[in-house]
């Protein structure tokens, strides 16, 4: 899958090459990104983001692929938002072709923070975004839903909603809640897209559609409660049909 704006091939992680002319402080910060202590890695990402030098871009991208700590990853994203978007966006889009799920999900998350409409072509369901929205990896899919909603131009909202509802019924309750929130965030004028799934043959899809429909009416309502209520309705309807 090759993405628009992708003018770079995905590279293997290279945190330093010893020939880039970095000063000693910069080298220590880079080394700290691979320290065993997550607090050291967090402080290193903060320091690198604070200095905001374009030469750190590839190193930050590489670390995003493998960083195990959530808080460090979030600081890496912040550091990337400090760099020029014209440099950052193509590199993040290039990561969407990675075979590493974390590389893809983290790049999607970062794109949602820095991308704006310039990153939308990589998410557009009419082109290639459907593969991300329906990605088999749970975290990639959830990141794609959030990023797509954050990046979508106004005129593409309905098209995106139509693709998102194809994922109704997928996963556990937390995943279903993430999807419902993404759909609702597109705007209440798109509730009819969800209504089309209220008569789905699959009981799980139908219940999820009902719960999402309830969130349009009351965004502050608890999703778990709405989903349980919808499941009861669906179950009673099935019994009546039988």
C-alpha cells in the first residue's frame, strides 16, 4: 500500500550514525532515548522536542516504532509537533506503509496532531484509507478512526461516516466505544448513516448501531449502559421474530 505524500521509503531505526555533526549534549539526549529507564527516555524526548531541530526527525520517527511506554510515546509525538510540518508530514505518511503496527498507529496519532488537511489524502477512504480504518490490528484501527475524524475536510464527513459504520460490531466494548465516539464526533447531521445499520442482520452490529444512535441524542450518556440496553432490545426483537 503506497500513500500519497510518501516521498520517503520506510527506514530501519537508526538513532545515531556518529557522522552527523551533533554536539555532545545532543548525542547524550539521543543515547538516553534507548535507556532502560522510561523516565530517562521521557526526559530525553522532552529535551529533543524543546530544542526542535529538524535533524532529529528521522531519529524521533525511528523511536516511535519501538518505544514501549505510552507516556514516552506521547512525548515523542509532542517533539514531532515541534518540527516543521512540511518535513514531518511526509515522513509520518511514509510510516503508514510499515509492517510494524506500532509504527502505523503512532504515526496516525501524530498526524492527527500536526497533519491538518494536508494529511487527509493518506486517510481518504475513496483512495486508500479504508485499509487503515478496517486494519486487522486493534490499535491501528482505533488510531485510524481518531485520526480520520481529526483530519477529514467538511465535504468528506459523510463519506467517512459511511466507511466507519462498516466497522460497527467489531471488537470488545472499549473498541466499540471508540468507534461510536468517532462517528458521533463527525456531527449530528450524519445520524442517518447510523440509522441505516439499525436493521442489520447481525445482532451485534444492530446493537452497536442502537448504542451509537443513543450517543447522538445524549453524548454524555455512558456507552456501556447504552450498549447493554441496545442488546436487550435486540434480544427481545429476535425472540419475537422466532
